[in-house]
């Protein structure tokens, strides 16, 4: 009887371990966060989509703090920028800003 219980518990553990939530966690780096939250609009290289009015954020003149604020709080004017304050912590927004300003902008 104990073997059946142990086998069932082991099987459930292995099945649940295989479940994958693709949302980056707190330990994700700026590249992974950018890929998950920003890339669909701004592109992998941060060049944006000119014809859709999405700016090339890799060439931004914004300061680090301005980028962090924009990521967290968004912007309502045209083109609109969604806010990510429910999805990203301030530390994650810093990682996105650092990746954008110090990696993509340098390329």
C-alpha cells in the first residue's frame, strides 16, 4: 500500500515539475525580460516598427530613470505605451532599462 502511495506521489511530482510557465521570474536578466515584454512591439534589436508608429527604443535619448518610469507606468499619448507595473517589479524594470540602454543601444 505504501508503494502505491509513494508511486502516485512521485508521478504527480514529476508531472507538475514538467509544467512550464514562460513568464520570466525575478531572477531573469534584462535580455529575457525584454524578449518577453518588449520584443513583440519593439523588435529583437529594439528598432521598433516605423510604419506602426512604434519607436526604435534602442536609440532612445531617455535617461535610465525615464525608461524605468515608462516601462512601469506607460504613456497614453500617440504612440501609446502600455504600463507593466502589474507584471514587472521596479527591479525588473531596471534590468529592462539597463539591457536597453547598455546592450541594445551599444550595438
